[in-house]
């Protein structure tokens, strides 16, 4: 799957999809729906996270911060 299939994360849904710091790196979280986006391809996931960081998606220290900022 192409990274462009996920462009909504840093474009039209940028306010909803955020990054949460974890012990393993970052988790992709939909703070509005209170759910996590799981991507089984680790290389693709890292590219998506990098793209989200480049485009200024919010980053939270924990999941509670993300869920309370709706």
C-alpha cells in the first residue's frame, strides 16, 4: 500500500489524528474517535509517522492528554 493512501492523516483529518509517545516510539491515534490506527507494515508505519511529524500533527506525551483535547 502506498503512503499516499494515508495522506488524510496529515491533510483533511490532521486535527483528529495525532501522535502519542510510547515506550516503542509513536502511536497513531484518532483522538475524536478515541482509537488507535494499527499498521502492520512497520516500514510504512514509520514513513507515515515521519510525514505526520513533518506536517505538524500534534504530539502528546500520553493517551489521556490526546483524548482530553477534543
